[in-house]
C-alpha cells in the first residue's frame, strides 16, 4: 500500500489513488482458539445520534488507561470537482491551524503537553482525525475537536502558508517521485469518468488557485456534524463520556446534507497503456484491473487471491518473478477497498538488466494459470489464516478498534459488519477465487503503466 504523509507525518494520502485496504499485508499466523468461537451479533458499544446529526459510538476498554478518539467525515477526494482537486486534503491540514477557542498551532501544543498524540488521513472516500491520550484528559480532547468542528478559523495567513506546505508535499511525493508519478498516471488512465481518476493530493494547477472562499464553502458543506461519526474507545465510563459529548457537540450546527457522487465509471472497452519517463535505475510496471466496490461479495475472494499472489516468499509472484525467473526485485499486488468500484493493482520492479515486458508477461502467465486451474487447498487455507490473523491483530489496540469501527461505518453504514468479516473470508472457496480471476483479470479490463528509465 503506497502512502505519503503530510504535515510532518500527519495526513496520509495515496500516491495517486489508494489509501485504505481491508487488512494490512503483514506476516500472520493461524487464528487462536478464541478467534474461532462464534462471533456475537453486535459489538458491545453504545450508539447515539445527536439532534444535529452527529453519530456517536462509544466502546469501553479498560485493559489500559488510555483512550482513542476518532472523528470520521464522509468526505474525500471523490467529493471534489475539477478546479478544487486536493481541497479535502488541504482542509485536513487546516483543521490543525486554529479555531474560535484554540488558536493557530494550539491544538498540537495543548494535546502534546498533556501527553497525547494526534494525526489524520485523507482518502478517496473519507477523512479522519484522531487523538490517543491518557484517560484523564478525555474532556480536553473532546473540547479541542468540537472547537474545530464548530468554528474552524481558516485564517487567510495560514491558508496561504499551509497551501505552500501541501504543494511542497506534492512535489516531493508525486512530481519528484517515480512511484508517485506512476500511480497518478494509472489513476488518470484507468478512470475516464469517476473522480477516483484524480489524485487525493490534487493537481498542482488546482492547488495554486484554491481560494479561502473555496475552503470555507467546502468545510461548511462536508465538515458538519450530520456528515460525521465520532468514535471513542478506551478507558472511560460511558455515561460520563456521553455527557461530555453532549456538552461540547450539541451546539455545533448541522448543515444541509451534501450530495453524493452520482458518476459511475463505464465499463472499460479495451486495454489502456501509458508510459512514464523518469530518471530511474530499473524498469517498473503497474497493472490495474477494475474490481467492484467494497460491498460486493467478490471482494473477499479477491482479497484471498491478493494474499496468494503476493504475501511472503511462498506467494506466486515472488516465487515466479523473483526466485525462479530472476527478472524482478519486487512483485506485489493489492486489492483496494473503496465505496465505488476500485482497482486490483500489480506493482513489479524489474532487475536492472531485465525488461518491464518480461515482468508483464510473467504476471499474465500467473493470472492465466489461476483462471484455468485455480489455487491449491493449501494456498487457500494459508491465505484465510493470514487474513484472519491480520484482521484480529489490527483490533488489538484501542486505536485499532476505533479506526476499524469508523472505517466500517463509512463503508457499510453499520460498524457491526466487522463481526461478519471472519465468516465471509472463511466461506471463500477455491472455485470462488478461480471465478473472480476469470471475471476481473480479462485483458480488456486492465490499464498498464510502464516506467521508461532515463539517465
């Protein structure tokens, strides 16, 4: 998963397109006995929607004396339009630059002086802000966040200076980056209609012309409580925490609900190809295949296939391209989770003495073999164990639980979908994997970006 960070490790933005995936691609072990028990119907959480529309989800966890507080907004780069691309990520920066009660730079200073930590990320589908802190400063953190939701300053001086930071971030992560340029090209190539085609960080020409008025209007539209989800997980008493939420958020005014994206990407009629010429030491290819949205049942079979293809030294891509043929130094795959149909991306870096074409041919050979013969029972079992273990590992901390709750609430409209994931992965069969390989890895459904190294 390719990401870049903003504001000295603050906002996470995709290089071109992709930020969030269903489970982290890390080494995993088989699920424990506790994980194999029947899942409950609902998570043990308290849910309340305030009169202004803010949905609040509270989950106590007294294992350690810390709390994680997240605010998810239903806004990302897909909600932008030509002329203001990148504004979602820019607003993310500005949310740390002062509001009515706490002035510029006060958010970080006050939080860190109390031992807390904050960060945020922007993706195509959502923007999220969080703080991790000791349980005795819960009220302070709620106060800090409600202030910027209610009365973000968007001081003209900081609008100019922070936009300079964003533009420099773009130069570093895209304009002067081989990876960034390739992923940006792939997005523009694969999407002709849907806003996933432009980069989360935005086009430079738009960043140079976004005004304070643009930012104010965008913030008022999308950063209202009725477009947000507040999640608090950790060491607190629900009754007291809910009283604090009412105290600080009840006065935040709601806004007219924003329109959702209407555009649907048309079916791709044939293969698309592009080249990126950059100074580089080795050839590289990106191959993107259109896959369905996160609510499709095919997503789980595609995730299993992702693990079979690229997880560890026993994966098919590594065995074939790196070890057996010796034509690549890296070969990975990623099936993205998104609200709208997304991409399954193959990323291969060739050895300096080999060609991108050789690597591309080898990838297609692996996919053709899976489409014709499927995967082995051992590969299926291993991938299911890896997915399950990684999923549960991501929920071990209060921060991980809060993030997962918010992400699933955005994707599915109900965070309790978390409890159904294990069974959905375990229900995947080898025939399911073979079927999705045949459906989505057709030549006409792919877009290919080739790096042409220059001196």
